[in-house]
C-alpha cells in the first residue's frame, strides 16, 4: 500500500479548498457530514469493533490516557468526541468531579448515555451534542480537556486545539490520544496489512460495513505525526507541550497547558 506524503497541517485552509476524507480529497464543507455518516453507521458495533481492531489494546491505551488526564474531585473534565463514553466513565471511576461528554454525532452519544445508565454512572455526567471546532462553553470554564481518537476526524484540527485552550482555566491541561506514526519501520508491512485488508474485512463481517472501516484506516494514515501535532499544540497557544508514544508509536498521548 503506497501512502500519500503528509505535509504539516498548520493554520486554517481556505474555506473553498479541499481536505482529506481518508485518502480522498473532498470539499471542506462536506467532510463533517461525511464523518457523521460514518459514525452513524458504526455506532451500534463501535465498542465491539474497537476490541477487534486493536486486539483489546485500546483499553490499556485509554487507562494510561485517563491516568495522564489526572482529573480530581474538584475538576471538570470536558471530553471531546466522547463517543460511547469510555474516557468519561474511566475518569469518573477514578475520581473526576464532573465530566461533560460532547460529540458531533447523536448516535454515538445515545449509545454513551445508555451505557452510563446501565453502569449507574449518570450522576456527574452531562451530554452535549456539539462541534469541537465551535464549543458552546464559556472561556476559562474547565480544568481539563480530553479527546481520544477524534481529532483525526475533524475538519480544522487547529481550531479544535484553540477551542480546547480557550475553555481551559489557567493551569488547565489539554490532552489528545490519537493514532500516530509507527516508530518501528520493520513492522510497517504488517501494520499496513492489518489496516487495509483485515480491518475492512472485519468491519464487513461484524458491522456489515467495510467502507467505514476503510475510511477509519485511511484517516489514521492522514493524521499529522507526533512532531507535527506537537507543533499544532504550540500554534494553538498551549505551553509545556509534550507527547508520549504508546505501542511503538501506533498511538501517542499529546498534552499541553494553558498557563
């Protein structure tokens, strides 16, 4: 599989320009709707597919991520692209005072709300359907902002990071868990075979939808790498920026502070 060359993605692109939808260029104003359709399709089987796609390792990544978030009983955590609630539930179980789950996709939030009720975790959780690029929250209103496996699906990634900084109180921290650039070159062929052959096949068998999982695999390859994303954090105004590779760089945790 030949991969496209990825250039640094800094700054906002002209509104009449195109942007990646996986490997396919699409008009910028159409990407959000196309991503929404993908997650409408995958929502019912999303949690099962996460286990199958990552061989269960996503659970370890998320536990490490929530530990890095470190939200305490006096903190409000704003979880962007909260999906079916994994990060929010772990954060609450580990002592976060309150968690606001946001997602642009109603279907994903509906699954998350059902899971919260079934776990008896409704107290201290709130659900808001909104766009991470235009958050409906006041400046300096939360102590932590998190986003797990959602940034790559956003049209304007820099706008998301700027919005995250805007709503943070001074001393607050934004963290992003996202697929990144594998650091072990010898594993590239195996990783490509898993991504572009196995995942669409599993998606078709389990969720009756190979195309959505092909897009998800492609979107991972189009994500800025570790250094590029760290640069975007700084451009958004976040400070003391750092990142930590997990599983050889398959994913990375990025963090930055509002000081």
